[in-house]
C-alpha cells in the first residue's frame, strides 16, 4: 500500500492496545524466542510458510515482513465476521451475544495491532527505497490474503480450534522470524527509529527495539489463540 509523506492528523491516544516494553524486557523476550524448541507447525501453516519462502528466497527483510503483516490481519477479520453472524443467530439470548462480543473486541484489538505493524513495515520499505514488484509485492499478497481469509473463516465455522491453531502457528513463526532478523542485524541497535507512527505504536528509540516489540506483540497474539483453544474454541454459553 502506498503512503503519502504527510499523514492526516489523528487521535492523540496511542493506537495500539498493546503495552510498550522497556529495551531490557524486549531483549529478554527476544532471547527467549531464540531458545524456543522447534515448533510443530500444522500442515496448512507449513504450506503457507513454504509458498512464502518460494517468493522471498532471501528470507528476512522489510518487504518480507510487510507481506507477513498484510496477511497477519486476515484471521482476525474472519473471526470478527463469524462472531457477528453468531450474534445475529443468537440475538435473543443477550447474555450469549454479549459473551461473543468479547471475542469480537479481542479480534479488533489484534487486527489493529497488526495494522500498525503493517504501516511500520511499509514505512521501513519506503525509507530504504525499496522498489515494489507487481507479482511479489502486489498480486501475491492479495491472493494469499484472499485464500487465507477464506481458510480461516471456513475452519472457524467447521472446527474453530483448527483456525486458532493455524493462527498460533503463524504468530509463533512471526515472533521467531523477527527475533532472528534482529539477531542477524546488530546495526539495527545503532539505527534510530524514525517514524510517523510513534504516537500510534510506541516511542522505541532504535529499529532493533521496535522490531523486538513487534516480536513480543506476535507472541501475545499466539498466546490469545492458545488461550481460546484451551478454554474451548467454539462459542459456548457454558465454556470459555
Ligand atoms: Fe504483526
Ligand atoms: Fe501477529
């Protein structure tokens, strides 16, 4: 997506509902991700990562993360959509409809957080003078987002646990990939983070800390999906 050099005046409230951590905390979490045991990804997640690797053979880069963040928002759209359908079907049961609303609100917070990630990665691409290619940076992300949306939606309707598991895999992979990106680029800790989105996202001093914060956010997304798996993934009057 293109960004103009000027940005409309927005709210002075911080846009991300996720807290900003200190540099020391962020380094601790990065190290923890690097020490995670090898994740056991589901088959759809493996297919998704394999197709992404084909298109970004050089791996970790700001254009790769811009793609990742575009796709990352999609399950939360799908879950919000299904939540509203469930509320419509159960509109006379106010207690249950209200309970579903908590999941809808959680999906919105997560997609908002991914939105700031997306804008920040796009901004980093622009600052580096990255030239977009039609297939890789425009068509492919939109096709993948379309397919991923429908897969997330379908799984959430049929067996929600699978949809949460797919997202947890995606978020685990994202947290780990950001942690590795910062590890292999020590110069990021000497590079001041200049951004139009600091008021929205958080006032991190270096590119390294900004990326570590994004990694930590991804872990929160993963944890939320795993919490729903444990508590009972399907909307229920009695569970979760
Ligand atoms: Fe993200
Ligand atoms: Fe995420």
